C-alpha cells in the first residue's frame, strides 16, 4: 500500500507545484561609483540607531504610565 501511495505522490507533486521560476541574484563586484564621506556615515548610523532604539527607549521611559490601570 505504501508503494502505491509513494508512486501516486511522486507523480502528483510536480502537477500540484506547477512551474517554478528560477531566480538569479545579480551580484556586482565593482567598487562604488562615489565614496561615502564621514558625515554621511555618521548621519546614516544615527538615523538607523534612532529608528531601532527609539521606540524601545520610549516604551521603557514611559513604563510606569503603561502600568497604571485607569
């Protein structure tokens, strides 16, 4: 019985999946067109830090307000 199920499943799987699309990533190994300066790096790191740590810092700073059950 298991051989019959295995055969049916083996033949049905490609029909159920349909056509699969093969995706290829484009990877370039050239150097950057323009160099990024120190100011742009600092601004970028600051904005990423604020975007990630800002909401959690807000919640921790207002934790007592959230604990009140009014």
